[in-house]
């Protein structure tokens, strides 16, 4: 996940295999190409991601991001390596920024 947001929908941008994209807009475009309902397009699973049937809106992404941030905070409490703590804190910082952008 990047610290930038999509100029069209405001959701966070992701970098996948060197390509920067908005997963929400990408799926809406895929839904239009398939002549399916653009509000609830089918979502192909990206490597390492859970399979979701729809991306209804950014609130679902926001909830998932909140859960991830909580999990990262819990990991920091138990991490003994200062280098790993720094990595986790930076991930939380990026996640909080993305969450802020989602809620705008």
C-alpha cells in the first residue's frame, strides 16, 4: 500500500508487481468490461490476499485496515528486536495515513 490516494475515488493506491493501481477503480472497470453491476463487481484474488466477493465501498477497506493496525500494535508489544519494532512502527504510520485518507 502506498501513501498516495486515488484521484478518482480517494482510496489508497497499491503497488503490485511494479504497477501502481487503485483496486477499487480497477475492479469497477473490470465490472464494466464484463457488463456486470459496477457497484458489486467480482474481485479476482491478488497473490497473498483473501478472496472477497465484492468491494462495496471504502468502509470495508477501512475496517480491514483498522484490524491490521491493531494486529501490528500487538506485535510491537512482543517484539524484542529494535529493528523490527522500527519496521512495524513505520508500517503503522503508513497504515494510519492511509486510514486518514480513506475517511476523508
